[in-house]
């Protein structure tokens, strides 16, 4: 008959030291003369001495061994080695088979589980939870009950270890944490040894890592808030959620304050334009940033042609003034060009706000010709830096 247990069963319900020694015996071919009779396996296991060993095909912990421990009815490595032989049928163990879970580990990678993987993951959790059973007495069953808790927690550790990080899994893990909490607080599970509590602590530490790797997982902690749980396992996670919310609140506050001050600035600038007031460096900077923000490709053009949009905007006031005055006087570029003995394109540069090519002596002569000296002097006073840069243009 085939054993009703499998390798995981043996691994998860045997202590690590005993399991590893049993693996050693099995791998070195020390399990010999295997036989089967009446639902029991038997063998001669070559330890310090050869021992006669038997284990049940239904429960590997039921059996006998002629070694010192076996004589005292304690599970020994020889029995476990025979049980491993029964489930492996002499085939070699893989590294994963031999790997003993040391708590829950995080693989640090993000990624969703597909539908089937998700089903398997949930099902494995549910199956493991069956081992986390209430203790109802009598007292002689207490140790077996604690063994079962340990097996359940070992199984959960193995299922959860190295699962990919995602909000989807975070939700499942939070639910698991709440289920464990209910089992211990109201479900009659006796966790006086702290086996379940230990697992819960690891689960919380894993979820903390989830939050660091993928902050969207923090939303999964919501069900842990606003309720008082008995053990306070959830506290580190609630704290993460609180801190995130506080940060978010501050960010929104800052954003709305920025928005208000932007709106105020916009209103000021629009008013300055309407009142034909001078645009200062700060305002010109603000306008330029807004335009570039709305038209990102513009930035490339600005850099490529080495344009100075801030100066252009601030000089615009002079361009407009010249244009308006020329129109009012009914003069053409040609007429002014002849009168001032300057090429027409130089005058056009001024009215096009061409701050890279305008030369100040021609500008001053044009201003003088139009009779705008007084107005222009006050613009100069407010825009000394722009005027200085214009002075550096080659004639
Ligand atoms: Zn033994």
C-alpha cells in the first residue's frame, strides 16, 4: 500500500534537526532491507548500529525503532528516514525537497499571479489553516495539538515564502492575518507557545517589505484600521498606512497652496498686461515656465536657437509701444528707415521683440524719433538687466 502522507507532511511536522539527519541517512543508502506488512513498512537502518525500524503507512509517527529514542516511543531519525524512503520509493531528493523553511522570506520581485496560480495559492493557505486547530482537551492531546499548530505554521511559511509582491497578494495576506487573529482570540486555538503569534509577526514583517517594494500594497492594510484587535500584530502596518495618509494629506495641502499662489500670480500678471505695466523678471519667468509646460517641444526650439524667451516677453512692451506710436503717426518702416539712415530690418527687429539682434543705439534713435523717451526711460529703470543684455548685441 502507498503511504497516506507525502514528503511535505514529513518535513513540516518533523523538527529540522531530525529531518536533516534522516535525509542524510536516506541519501547515503542507510535504509536497507525494506519490507512491507499489514500497513507497516519495515527496514534495517544502518545508524551507529543497525536498527530494526517500522513505521505505519498511515502515520509515519506511529512505529517503532530499536534505538535508544525508539525504545522510549520517541520519533527518531531512523523512523523518519524510513518514512522518506516510503514516500520517495528510493528516488533522489531535490534541493527544494531538502530545503527547510526558516520563516517567511520575501523574494523582492513584483508581479501578479495568474488565475491558476492565484487559485493554488489560496487553496494552499486554506489547506494549511486546517492544521491550526482549537485545543479542546483532554490534556494528553495538548502536545499533538501544538505539533499540529507547528505543522500548519510551517506549511503557511512555505506557501507564502518567495511569493511575488503585488497588491493582490497583499490583500490575501491581510485576510490571512485576520483569520489567524480570529482563530487565536475567539476560535479556541491555544497559542500559549506563541507558534501562531510568531508566524503572524513574520507575516507582518513580510507585508512591511511589500509596502516598501510596492507602495500600492499599503491600501491593502485598510481592513486592519479602526478596530481594536487583541494582539496588536497589525500595529506596524496600521502605522505605515497612517504615515502614508498623513504624507498624502500634506502633499495635497501643499499642492492646493501652490495652486492658490499660482492663481494669484496669474491674476497679477493679467492685470499688469491690461494696465500696460512692466513685466518684471519674476513674472516673465512665470509666464515662460507656463508656456513651456504647456508646449514641451517649445523648450527644444528655445534651446536650439539660443532664444531668451524671458527677455522677449519683457521687451514685448517696448515693441508694442513702438508699433502703436508708429501706427498713430501713420509712418511706414521705409519712411523711418530713410529718416534715420538705418536698414528697415533693424526697425522690424525692434517691433518683433528680436532681443538677440536689436542694437541699443538704433533702438534709442527709434525711440527718440517716435518721441517715446520719457516712457522708455521708465521701462529701462524697471528692466536694467534686459537693457544691459541688449547692449552686448553686436552692431
Ligand atoms: Zn531509531
